[in-house]
């Protein structure tokens, strides 16, 4: 937005899908972090964008992933969120000379999904109907009794337990990067309050060390976890831990959320329940229901 005229301009940066936009000390430069699709998943981009010149340059941020960059207005400096600390940066330097943003984006090795044909759409509709039936729902989405293929032990636990779901893209302190083999899990703490027994559903894209911390008297009945990259669950006590595979969502209303909801319904006979989602997770509180 131009504050003199209040005119708004939205630059086109497709196929880059932005997750974070961070100011820098230079009002003309914004720090962007996002990803684009490639053949075997996604590739991340950490970029410096010139608003007036419409140019992009890869940001030189070292080993730590740029999704941990933030801006502190009171001192006019960028910093890294390093676990529970802020590490001040002297500046965000470009790794190469800026180039026209449109030219930069055109050279990205992007793989776009092929549009479904009419036959494909019909097949997808049939598959969805079959999936909903298996998951215990009618074609209109109404819940039925658990399907024959449901996990009956888990379904029995779910009759007296509440289901609470936490979804993140990555945990606090995660390290990864485009084209790098370095992928260190972040950490997310889940505090469980006293109340009804809780079935936890924990999902993420990046690997996460999930740390479950029940308060005295809290009961974790079971833990279902899934993610694009494998994660670990700690502190669940004698609760049953179930790996759902590559199922994850950190926002309602996206395709991954419907798949996650269907997976939970199929296994337990109940939906995902209360859902807390965020791009980067650190600490969540669940439970406490009477």
C-alpha cells in the first residue's frame, strides 16, 4: 500500500506460494519465504523482494531455514527465532544479484498437477464416495456408525474420550532448506489438562518431536500422528500410539484437512474434533472438557 495515495498493489509471484512475508530495515525490501511444487514434493525459497523494482534475489541465511526470520520494529532489525531465543541479524544479504521477479519465477523447476478430465473427475467422485462410506459417512457427509474396517479398540476408547487435533507445518527450531539434505525436527509441546480422556491427533509436514505434558489427573487415551516427514511422540505414557502415515493438515478448509478428517473418522468413528493449526508450532493446550 502506498501510504500517500492509499493505493494497493498486489504483485503476482506465482508459482511461488508464500507462507511468510517479513519487513526489513529497508522499506523497499521485503523478505519472502514460500515454496513451489516439484516432481517429488515441494522446494522452499527464501527471497529478498524489491517492491519498487519488482526484483527477487535468493537470501543468504546460512543453514537455518529462513522461516524463522522475524522483524523487531522497536530496534529496526531482523532476527532469527532460535528455539526460545531471538538471535539478532546484522542484515539480510542476497546470495546473488537481484533479477527481474517474473524472469526469476519463470526459471523455477515447477511441476504443475495435470487438470482432471471428465472421466478422471467421475472416478474421483466414485473414490470419494467409497472413502466416505468406509470412513463411516453417507454421501452427504453425515456420520454413521464406525465402518467395518475401523479400529474397534480405538473406537471403543473414542466413545468416552474427546478428540483434539493439533496441526503444524513445522515445529519450533526446525532446520531444513531447499536442495539441502539437512532436515532436523522442530519441537512442539502439547499440554493436556484434566477432564475427559483425550485422544490426541498430531500432524505436521516437517518432522516434529511432539512432547506431550499431561497435568496431574489428565488422561491421554491414545495418540494418532501423521506427517509428510516422520515424527516422534514423547511423553504419552502407556497411551497407544498410532502412525497414520503421510496424513497432515495445519489449516481447515484445505485438501489435507478433509483427508485427515476422513482418516480419523475411519479409525475412531469420530471427526477430528477441536482443531488447532498454525504454520509453526511451539506450545498448545488441549483437554479440560467436562
